[in-house]
């Protein structure tokens, strides 16, 4: 779960960078949304086995960040993500004081994105829907859990985007080549039972997601 949150937080701010090309933007958005989906899938698997009443505290932040990514970057899945997030947080609410303010911050973010909150929002939030700034500061040292995207983009070296496409493809291709070499060695060791060779030109292989998220 932490891994998928890290991938989302790495790529999501770049989606607001106007200088990146359309093709790179599409790739970054795919990575971001897919990572959020994979993280939510793990949370659903966890929920089928365990109660969130005794979850690790940091898991609540993973849940909020992954759900927030979907409601911002995958609008068709946003409403479902909101309900899932609030239901799981409700289970953890009796055990952790910070859950209430975290719920309130998530609800505020959802409304700012144009979503309607569930009709049973008071029940989902344990009867209390408002929290003061001090309580939010105690939760994550800011009045919001979201990334300070504007600040991150202001610190981004604008010259980075000038040759970003070429640098990105070179990075991916270097990992692709290493993957091919490992597959070749493994295939030779197993004889005819080895996996099929990777296909496609280096240009088409440059955008294979596996090389990115499993370097």
C-alpha cells in the first residue's frame, strides 16, 4: 500500500506541469490511476480478512491518499472511492483520535472536486462532521493531507522539461535492456521452457510500465 501511495505522489504533481508533452502526460496519468487502483485493491483484500478497527495507523493515510487520487484523476470512480474510504475510516474511528479530522479533510477535498457526500455522512463520521484547524494540525501538521502541488511545481527546474521525452525514453530503454538480458539468461538456463522474448522496437518498448514500476 505504501508503495502505491509513493508512486501516486511521485507522478500526480507532474500532471499539473504544463510543459510535459501530451504522450508523457497520458503515460503519467495511466501510471497514477493504475497505482491508485492497485492500492485500493490491496485495501479491499485486507478488509475482507481483517477489521479496520485495529489497523496500523498509517494505513488510514494510505487509504485517503489512494482514494483522493481516484476522485481527482478517475472521475467515473470517484463516488465509489469516496464511499469506500469513509466506510473504512468509520471502522477505525473509535480507535484513533486523528481519524475524525482526517475524514473531515477528505470530505472537504471531495466537495472541492465537485462531488456530493453520501446521504449518511453523519453516520459515517460518527455523528461529528466539523473539526477545528488545531485538530487538523494535530493530524498531519497542516490543515490538509493533500500534496502542496503548487509549491512542488514552483521548485521544478523548468529546463527539465526541454529534453524530458528523450531522457525518459532513454531511462526506460536502459531498464528494458537489463530486463531482456536477465530473461535471456533465465531462458538459456531453462532451455525451451524459458519465457518468450520481448517483442517490439526499442521505441515501442520504451513505454512498458513494468520497466518503470519494477526497475
